[in-house]
């Protein structure tokens, strides 16, 4: 017994280990071994975007952004992804994360109500426009009233050619309905193409495709019958099985008088290809209409 007491005095009093001490000890050990928290790709995108936006801070804007400032940077990334999808992919390399952030930092949003002017004839600083929703009518001044050239829908792009050539717009763009657009200033667009060759290549491919379609339409007007031209135009302008464009506008886009177009459309209706209604044309037989366009 004396030997045991002596041993106890040498060791000192025994302290009971409480459960909370064990928890703290385990937590300390885990925190010591734990690596630094991983930064998500979204957080990395937002940090990179702050620096990219600073590079373009001194660039003038085409128009003030829509009401409701403080748009989340993640929304800008979605804008950029959607814009790149509108350019298509003709086998060229797809832009990476760095290019996506750079494009997102340049984009501004613009809301238009029906009748609002996006840009007018002679405008030199309107920049590049991308239609997100709604429709923009492109028209030039006529002797009596404007002549419609084209109608831009979601995914339609305009202004990039004017920026690259340093020429003013020769037509105006007006909203046919409530529309949402994305814009890039001329300086931002130039800088984007100069610093990011992958985006430049993709944008040039999309631009070439649009020019090719315009060229095909001109060739068609010179070499095809009015019936073929009308069928092709209806197919090109159709959305969800209908062409929500009045006959007067369609005739202007074809460069013919309205009675001539109406005669062709009446024949299409008799054949069961379309159905005419006020201010619109319903497509009933798309395959049959396509055969008429060839």
C-alpha cells in the first residue's frame, strides 16, 4: 500500500477526460490536417470578371442598361454563354473559361418597348446588338413610308459589320414588340476580338454565315420565281408554325407589290400549304412549302 501511495504522489492526481475535451481535440486535429477550402468555378469566374470589367471601365456605352442595377455577375456569364451559342460552331475551337469571362464583362442589357428605336440611320456609335427576345424591324426610308429589309428575332446579331468597317448604319432598327437585347460598345467589341483570337474566329464564322444567307437571298430574288421566293421567305420567317408578319411587310422584303404576293399566297392556301389570317400566315404543310421553294 505504501508503495502504491508513493507511486500516486509521483504521478500526480489523475484528471478525468471529459467528452467535450475529446471533441475539441478531434476538431483541432482535423482543422490542422484540413486543406484550404476549394474555390468553386463560379467564385473564380466572378473574381476574374471583376478584373476584366476594370479593363473596360473607361469605355463608353451604347445605351444605359435596363432599370435594376446590380445585376448578378453569374447572370452576365449566362448572357455570354448564350451569345456564344448564337454564333454557331463551324468546327472551330470553342472559347474557354477565360474568353467567357471576358465576353461577359463587356455585355450590357437593354430593354425596348414596342416602337422604341434601337438605333437610327446614320448612327456610328450604336455598337453591336444581339436580340435575346422579341423582334427588331430593320428598315430604310422610302418615298412614302419605310421599306422593311429584315426582321431580327432571338439570336439575331447586327452592328458587328458596321463596327469592323467603321461605317454608319444605313438603316434603322425599331422594336416590333417588347424586346430584350444585349449590346457591346464598338471599343469593347474591338478589344474583345483583338485579345481573344478564339472568340474572333468564332465571331467571323458566324458573320460569314449571315453574309452567305443574305447573298443566297439576293441570288434567289434574281434567279427564282416569285412563288419560290415567297415559299422560302415564309419558311425563313416562320416561328412555331406561323409567320407573324403582315403581307405588306412580306412584299417589301421581297421587293414586289402586295397584290402580286397576295396572288401567290392565295394559291398556296388553295393547295393546303398555308392558311391566311389578319397580319399573319399559318404554315400547314412545311414539307410541301419547302418543295415549292426549291
